[in-house]
C-alpha cells in the first residue's frame, strides 16, 4: 500500500503520465494560454474551455469560449489569491491550483486513482467553483481529455514572488480532494 502512494507521488510530481500531455494525450487540445505562457491545465467543457496558464511572473485562469473568455483571473502581484495543494493516498493522487476572486474560488484539479480505487489508474480532472468556506457552488468534470503539464505545475513556485506561501492551509476548507 505504501508503495502505491509513493508511485502516485512520483507520477504527479515528476515526469509521470501527466508530465507533458495528459489525460487526453494531445497537445492540440484548445487552450486560452498565449505564446509566452505555459499550459498548466486546459480542458474543453462543451463549447467552453477552462485553462490555467503560467507566465514568467504570473498565473492566469481563464474560462469560456476560446478567444473570448467569460472569466479571466490573473494572480495578484503578491500571489495572495493563488494556492496549490497535493494529496496522496493509496486510493487517489491529486493536485490542485486554486485562484480566488473575492469570496469565490476556482479550483482546477487533476489526478489518478490508485490501487485501492474501484477503477485503478483512471485519470481525473476538472474545475470546482467554491465559496470561501470550501462549499461547492458548481463543478465540471473533464470528460474530453485534458492537457496537463505537471512540470509547469511544479514551476509555479519559481514564477511566484519570492516569499509566496502558496500551499493550502492544513486542515483548512481546501485541504481536500475535489
């Protein structure tokens, strides 16, 4: 059981299955990320796409039709509105990035089920919208296959301001699986 959790950690943090492509195994999936941004995550939900994009010193979450996002949130200069988290168990390894806009949080998550899950090896991802207490307001599960770059996820701390404390608060409302 411990080996499964260690392997799941390795897959999410290093060059495992989520390293450069992902769930859909296609670099051609639509994204809101521009030429100087790295795609952390992108998934198409019907006619709309949700993307997390990493630039040299900022992070951006965009949602809506490609080229016309309905929501375009950028990290605050001190990144106080951005948090990340990784959770691992024998049933699931998952990571998420959360960007807040006032009392509303947009949580983009991705992961893979472990050996203790009903369907081991199943890749999952999506977007959850929650209030400041972590109560889910809306949720989308990525069914079409996502574009995920876990190395870009890992590089977020390098793009953030020097003293950014980006990990979710332990035992806080967002220290959970989505």
